[in-house]
C-alpha cells in the first residue's frame, strides 16, 4: 500500500493547497522583513557613527550629510517602504561599506561556498543520522544503543565554537594533518591540477563540514530513533511480522517510510538553521562565505547587506517548511490534502 503513487484525483487538491500556501507566504515574508528591519535599526549605533569614530574632527553638519547620503535621515517607516520598493524589483540596494557594491553581488559571490558546505553537511547528516536512528530503534536497550545515546547527548551539549577550536588544535596544530583556515591553499594553488585542487579544497572543508554537521547529526538520529520506535509498535507492523515477513523487509519497507515523516519536517526546517550556524564556523575558520559576511555586516551596521541576508534566510525557512509539507505526500500516500 505504501509503495503506490499518489492517485490522480489528489493532484488537483494538492495544486490548490500549494497555491494557497504560496499566497500565505507573501504576508508572512512581509511581516518577517518588517520586524527584522525595525530590530536592526533599533540596535545602538549607525554606519555614520562608526565612520565618525575614525575622524574626530568631523562636524555635526558632516554627520548629517552622511545620514542623508545613506537615507538614514528619513523616518523609519519611509526607509522601510523605500527598501521594500527596491526589493519588489529584486534590487537589494547597495552596501554601506566604502566600496558601495550592490548587495546582491556581495551575497552571490559568497553564496556558493556556504551552499556547498551546507549541502555536504546535510548529506553527511542524512547518511549517518538515519542509520544510527534505525539501529538504536531496532536494538533498543542494547550496549550499542546506550553508547550512541551518550554520543547524542554529547553532541547536544557540545558548543560549536568549542568543538571547532578543539579540532583545529588537534588536527591542525598538534598533528598538522589539516589546514585550519580558508577554503584553499594560498601558495601554489593555481599551479595544481584539477584533482589536486579538489583534494586541497576537500582538506580545507573537512573540518568545517564536520563541525557544521555534528550538532544536526546528534539531533536527527534521536528524532529518527523516537519516530521509528513509535511506528514499529503499530498494529500493521505486528501484522506484517505475523505473516512471516523478514524483519529487514518489515523495518525498511513498511516502517521506515512512515517513520521518516517527522524527520522530513526537521530536515526542511534545518536548512536556514545550518546557514545561521555558518556565522560561527565561517568566522572561526576564516571561510569567505555568507556567515562571515553577515557577521562583518552586523558589526559595521551595514543595514542593506544584513536585510538582504535576512530576506534570504526567511525565504529559505518558508520554502523549507513548504517542501517538508509536500514531502509528506511522497512519504505517506495516505495523506490527503483537502
């Protein structure tokens, strides 16, 4: 029953459901941007203040000219409406930094690095966490289950920055096996072959990917274990075992697919969380990604860049939630959208 595709008569209701969800995403996105815009402007300090600190001779008139130049002399709601008008045309504005580069350009040049690290982290989480969760659920109370449970709690309790520093100290400083900063070697990289470049980048990305995946791996394996334990106690699993089906077929064909439902939700909502976590490990490992850009932009009160990245995070959150809901139908065709 669980291997059958979605019936044709459910496709139209699902299309209507998708359309309604897309419509509701618009006011949600507006609300998120409105709150974010107000919060970052309520924080103490302005870009003009940071620039004036390096020039003690600057006059009050020069400060006001700087505020007018950046558009900060207007009321907050006017600033927001002007920003929203630009975003409606897919224009995120220009950075307040001295280079005055477009925000979209600054984000796009760093986006591939952050996306690559997070995709590798998600892949590692799924490849490791799901088998760990299945093993713990099918061997409940065993020595392996208890050992992996301890590992999970250690993963929950370990701060990301502390783990990153320990790994850098061990593998980078003490053993000298892996580089501890950047995404490629500064000397001799251009002279390398394609294979050598891939190996060099892989060595640089190994520690950041492990640090990024560690916390998510611990959490997802625990969700997988709990979900599968609930499913294997259901009556249809008992009936499948009573029919004499092999235990592997009962678990992996009948139970696992339904147990993936809450895991799908966690995966869909973890994408923006991973990007938010990039701020920590990209800053520690000096990786020129979106996380590092966000950190420096907040410190410099670069409002357009901060808002551009917050919009991207909000869109990823809403899209991740939507994809998780739609994936329910794939995982369990009994679900119907009315």
